[in-house]
C-alpha cells in the first residue's frame, strides 16, 4: 500500500482532495469564478422559462419570446409580435399586429382590424369593406377596384386600368388583345376580336361586331364551319360551304328558291318547290310534288295518283281499295284485293286467296292450300289432317320430324 504525499493516498486512487489541488495547478479562486459563471447561466435559463408549461418560442428577431401556444408574427425587418394560432398575422412594412378569427388585417390602417366576410368556398375570408371574393373551385380576395380573373382552376386579380390576360396571372393594359401584341385604340371606338389566343384584330364598335376573329357588319349574320368563319348579309343565310351566303328563302341545296306560297321539298339529290297544301314525295333521294288530294307514285315516273277517301279519312289511290276494321283503315294495292279482318287486325289478300283467322290474328293462304295454325298454310296431302306437313306464308315447307 502506497501513501500519497502529505498524507493523501496514491494519486491513482486520490479523489482530488487536499494538497493534490496544488500539484494540479488549480486554486480555489479559479474554481470560484467557474462556479459563479455556472450560476449565472442557470439563472438566465430559469428566467427564460414561462410560468405555464416551461417552454418558450424565440422569434427570428432574437428579441421577442412567445408562449408555446402562440406563433411569431414577424416583418422582414423589425420587431415581431406574438399571435394566437387562431389569429391572423398582419404585416405592413416594419409593423406587425394580430387580428382575431372574426376580423382580418386592414389594408389601409396600421394596427387595425376590420370585419371579414366568408366566400363561397366556406374557407376564404375577405375584408367586408374593401374586398370582394374571386372564386372558381376555390376563392381569393380582390380589391373592389380590381377585376377578378379566372381560367380553368387558376384565379388572379388585375388592378384598375388593366384587364385579364389569356395566361393565368397575366394582366394586360387596356386596349391590348389576348395575343398580347395587337393593340386597339379605345379613343377610336376599337375593340379586340380574337380567333384564338394568338390571332386578334380590331373591330370598330359602332359599326362592326366580332365573328370568331372576323369583323362583320353590325346587322350581318356570323357564320362558322370547319374552324373557319365568315359574314353574310342580313337578307341572306349561312350556307353549307365556307363563305357561301344563299338567300334566306333558298332550300337546303342553297340553289332552289321557293315562292312565299310554296315549301321546299328536298331529297339528297335535288329540291322541289311544292304548294303549301301539296304533298312532298321523295324516293331514292329524288323529290317531286303532288297535290294534297293525291298520293305519291313511284320513281322514276314520279307520277301522282288520284285518291278516294276511306271511312276513317285515309286517302287511297283510285286503283286501290280500302280495308278497314273498327276506326282504322289501310289501302290494298289493287282494287281486286280481298280485305280480310279479325276483331283487331286487317290484311289485304289476293282475290282468290283464303282469309284465315286464329284468335285475333288474320292471314292469307293461296287457293291451292288451306288454313293451318299460327299463320301457317297447309298443303292438301293425305297426311294434312295431322298437320305434319305444311307451308308458312313465305312459301317455306315445314316438316315436323317424328
């Protein structure tokens, strides 16, 4: 066992007491200074703690300390303010202040809050005195002197003396068109007329109107087809071809013009002018006219057939016969046809045909056959009695296999 100097144990086991201080070059005075510095740091730390939860927020000005439940409200340069998290942070130059949730920052007075109104999105709050809501899918606040601009989902404000551009966030000077290069002079009563965002021209407001990028007379018709536009005089109409302006009373072929007491009758190939009480006949794209008491014939003869009236008012051709049941009539194609009827149905049969009925159904069978069931006609054969062999109306043989 080794004894340390001055009665202290070996330095390896020494706890730093007694004269060991002297051998290490540390004196009591120096230790006192260190202790006082430690107390000073501890005191500053304790003073920085709040009396609520022991936490504190130091703002970026390194001078303002806010409670943990608050937020710093700081200008770019100047002193910060402490606002509650539900408050609005207001900044005007080097000044800051807070406004509660029912008010918003004044744009005209420092350290002043004004009432606010809720926009249509139920989120945005604007100054009720000076602002208006500018909304699409969301809302922003524009000054009442500003113009609300929107395109697709974008929205922005343009100050007085400017107008909305075609690009989101872009404001154009008055008189500048959407293409951002054409300028129309308001003092000459000119206005922009744009085909798209890159092609614009100027129209004279007093004498002209804009027609998809073309300036037309004030009373002219504006026409557009296949992405092209043109103007037609007031007494004409837009044609089917670009640049064409047929007369107002022209038919759809833009060539045939009918009189006031006539009407257009148009097929795919031509147009005809028929009397207003006449019949318009069309077959295979060809049109022609018949009188009101006539029936349309067949193309290519384009004949009109004279008519007689059935009991229900139906007009049949002179070479046709009426076939009626109840209050309904139809025309049989030949006067020699036979009209076959049931309680609810009617059918035109040949003169020598048999009229066949089954319940409410009616049909015809040739004279060489006899009526079967369900609109069938049976051959006169030895096995016809069991209806094993028959012919339907279309002449198809029906054979039932046993």
